[in-house]
């Protein structure tokens, strides 16, 4: 939803809310997809050691 031409904040909020209500519901995230804190963390490489 493009609200660039609307200057008033409250008016913009109203437009966005109505658009959000009209929009089709988003699909649930797949069970195998990790997000944010659940993702595997990459360990920091120790300084001074070469990988290759």
C-alpha cells in the first residue's frame, strides 16, 4: 500500500489498517524454516587462524 502522497499521520494509519484488513491472510511459515533466534549461529573464527 503506497501512502507517500498522504501527509497526515493519522490518515495514513487509517488507510494502512483498512488495507491490512482487506488483504488476504498470510500463509503460516513452514515447519522446517527457523527464524531469528532459532537459527543456527555461526561461530566466530579465532583470530590468527587461517581457514584455507
